[in-house]
C-alpha cells in the first residue's frame, strides 16, 4: 500500500515538475520498537523497503530524523547479522544542542 501511495504522489508531482519530500520523525525509535516488539528481521525489512523506494523513484527524497540516533539501531541490527547498508545513499547530519 505504501509503494502504491508513493508512486501515485510521485506521478502527480512529476507532472508538475516537483519532487516528493518524505519527512519522517523518530524513525530510529520506530525501528527499535519494531525490533523489540516483533523481531530484528522485520526492522531490517522496513529499512530495506525504504531504501528500495529511494532507489526506485528518483523523484523521492527522504529526511529521516530521530532523537536516539539511527546509528544505535543499525549497530544492534548488525549484531544480528544485518549486512545491508540501508542509508548509504543518504547524507548524515547530526545536530547538537
């Protein structure tokens, strides 16, 4: 359902010469919750799915934010043999207060 929704939005924006920007807050927290409540495999699948969307649709941009840091969740998944690089196509930025 998410794939079709994104494709529809991209098609609509491409026709207007615009790109789709997907702003998603607290992704690391969501992934940690999925990992803890379901399993690591499901969290890995979510990461892989989001990367596949970015790679498939050049008109899609994502800003993923979170207070706990995505690198913490990725480290815990790599400890469970997650070998993919789900964000190596994105620029990392860190904000300090």
